[in-house]
C-alpha cells in the first residue's frame, strides 16, 4: 500500500474583450480582467491484498481513498460600454471578489480474479466501483467603481453552491485460449455510470434576495459490451481480426425543468491488424479500427459556471458520442539504446465535439454562452514520429511530433464551423538520474498558431515542466517537487468573430505552479494492473 500528501499552489490570470454586434445599432462591449489564487491540498491512501489459492489462481483486492480540499480567492474587474470604448460611453464599471471553497472525497475499490489453465489459456475477472463526492461553495461580492476607486459597500452578493455525486461500476470478464493454429480472446464488460448534481444560485441586492435559480440533474448510463479477437501467425507475419458489440442506454433527467430524455442504441466496432516482425528490433503494422469517444461528464452537465456573469459555460445533455474510423501504418526500428517509430494515419470522425459560442438572454441580460456541440464530420491525415533514447538507468529521453491536415465539416450548425488547416505539435521528455536516489525530469510541449472557424486564430502555445524526486526510507518513500510553466509563458491568446460577436481573450493557467508531493509505500508495493485488449472491449 501507499500514502501520499500533496500541496499545490496556483495563480491564474485572464482577460477578455467581447463585442456584441447589434446590426446597425451601436455595439455593446465588455472588457474584463481577472486574477485568482488557489491552494490545493490532498491526502491519498491505497492498500491491496493478494491471495493465491493454488498455482495459477489468485484473488486480489485493492482500495484507495482520496480526500482533497481547495481554497480559491479571486478578483475580476469589468468595464461595460455601448458604442465606442470611450469614457463617455462607459455604462458600468464594477469588481467581483471571489471566495470559493471546494471539497472532494473519492473512494475506489477493485476485486480481481485470475486463473491460468495452462500457458496462453487464461480466465480473468474484475469488479470495480468508484464513487466521487464533490462540493463547491462560492461567494461573489460585487462592488461598484467610481473615479477609479472601489466603493466600500457591496452593491450585490451572489452565492453559488454545487454538489456532485458520481458513481462508476463495472464487471469485466476476459477469456483467452489457443484454438488450433489460432489464438482466441473473448470477453464481456458491463459498465454503469451515474451522476447526480444540483446547483443553487442566489443573487442578493441591498441585502435582499432578488433572484434564485436551481438546477437538479441526473445522468445514468448503462453499457453492455462483448468482444472477440482471432489471431494467427504466418512465419514473420501475424494477422488479427476483432469485433466489439455494444448496447448503450442513457437517461437524462433534468428534474428542475421537468425534462426526461431516454436514449438507446447498438453499435459494432470492427478492427483488423496485420503485423510483420522479421526480428525483435523491427516491426511494421497495418491496422484499421473503429472506436467510440463518449462526451465527458463536464460536457453534458447543464450546471452553469457563473464565475463570469457575461460569459457562461454550460454542458449539453444532447451531445452524441464521437465515432472514429482509424487507418494506421506503424513502422518501428529499435537499436540497443534508441528507437524510431513512424506512423502515417488517416482518421475520420463522425459527430466531432467542439465548443461553440452564441448569444443568449438570461433574466433580461444578454450574455455569451459557450457550450459543446456535435459537428457533422472531421477527417485528419498525417504522420506521427516518436524517437526514444535509453542510456541505462542514467538517462532516458523521448521526442515526438505530429503533423497533419484536418478537414472539418461544421455546416450542420447555425454558424458554419467548417475548417481546413495544416497543424502540428511537438513534445520532448527527459529523465536523468543525478545520483542514487535523486532523479530529474524535464518536459516541453509546443503547438504553433492555428486558425479557428469561422474567423479567428489561436496564438502559439508552449509549456515547460520540471520535477525533482528524492527517494527516502530506502526506496519506500519519495518526495517530489514539481514546477509547471517553468518559464512563465504558458498562456493562450486568441481572437474570434462570427455574425454575433467578436472576442479577444488571454488565459494563463497555473502561472509557474509549484507542487510538493510526499509518498510512502508499505507492504509489498502496488499490484500490476491487469493486461488485456482494451481496443476490443
């Protein structure tokens, strides 16, 4: 088992200039600047027990508990104009002071069973259950500004309380055996996911409650999936085909609006691989697979983020999953201390999920709402390069790059988000053993500027991380100091225009963020995760 404690401080800054285009009427402007400080603390405890009934038969139990607390303070200032952004057209200026506290308790449990009948003839099963409770309690005090100075008494106060209870459970059974000249793998996985969330948002003016909004949302998802793969070797070649069949049932219950939506569908996910491996150092693989990428819970949860009253983020319960058809040709060459892998690919995505902005009137106020939507299709094709270097236990490094063309059809939306662009990104990681018990890790990521539809652009993005880890207690413990955004240049600058709005924004997350983690392992150490063929499950 193990115990770890983590403390992390973070500073975030953002600015946003939004022009709401009103046809022949004067435009409305919102100019906003914000700064936040955040302190996170967490404790994690993990324990596991293994029991071998007989040779080749084992049972394992693993459980973990994580408790986290997060305190956040922030300040955002707003200037609102009608017409040109001149002092005489200033309609309002105010400051919102944020005081936010959140808590997170997560419990995970896993029970594993493994039985080996003989070599390559195995049966394994796993039952998992995860539960995550989150509570966020935010207070916003709003102060007017006159002659450049903040007034002493707040003109308003907002209370935003959000509770979330997320549960995930699964049952997984996998069976593998030789079948004549073939190898067979088959199995079943059942997954149940549930999210209960509620939000209470209250606005006070002059000490009196002037507005109250409540949202209660429940999401249930039940998936039954069965898979099978059949493979056979032919000299230096190996061929493999697979199929996963899946039934999905979802329920969206927005009880605060008296809306219930049920959905059921059946999907098939075929796959095929052809591998050529003349020796242990050289391999070529040609493959096709169809897979699914479901929306995360943040994308579908209609709970609103009220941190910025002029720019609201909201989930979309009506999102459909993405379906991805992938063709790849992977070529790998290994040497004693290095390797190179080149993978040309073609990926076609149906129902691609992208964030969309639109204007909306909420309680008589016109705001910008950002929400994920499904685009018709997206096709990307390009090449990925990965190189590795390994000089024993003293130095390890990886450099990777990806260059591709992306063609998106977003004509199904009111604002056509179709796009055609050539993109690339790169990443480098280095791990060095400075001396016994002391290890240094460096990471660098870069993505160049890119256009966003219908009109817009995101500037280049870069991030540098460094971590120093010291082993303690004879290797049973460790102390890790990590610095994200080492060069203080991790920020995103963008501008965007459509028929309704023009926006310029700058966001910087975790400016030179420091974290310190202590971990202690007791007992025999962590169990190895079960293997398997997740591509087919």
